[in-house]
C-alpha cells in the first residue's frame, strides 16, 4: 500500500488524498444537516488508478466522519459501492439512506 495522507479541506468541501505532496484523489462533499455529510463525487487521477487509492480515500473519509459522530448520504457511485462491499461502514450511513444501498 502506498504511503498517503488524507486531508479534510473544509474550505473546499473536499477530502484530498495526498502522495508525496501531490493530490492523487479527492472526494467532494457538502454538509446537509448538522450531523450529515453528502458525499457527491470521488475521483482518483488516471495515472494512479488501480492501486487501491480510491478505497484508501473513501475508507479514510468514512473513518473520519465516524469519529466526528456524523453520518453520510452517499450519492457518489464509488462511495456507495464501497459501502456495499464493506458492511462495517453501514453504521456511518444515515439511517433513512440505508435501504437505498
């Protein structure tokens, strides 16, 4: 696994995945309620695809949101599919959205 760091850029509403000071992927979000985050879009730069970085990004983002005591509304297809495959994140999904997964 590549050594990356996750940065929550709250001003840009974006989680950034950084490798050697280069942003290699990001996930855009909006706060939709005091305790919910809408995950809108996730992307990994083409030259970094296929290395598991998208999973690292979404896993780190979900872990961070869980620590904040918030839930997610995943409309991003990548994030939705990640959560479907990793049921340990089911609790992070806002309750009324779980049936849509």
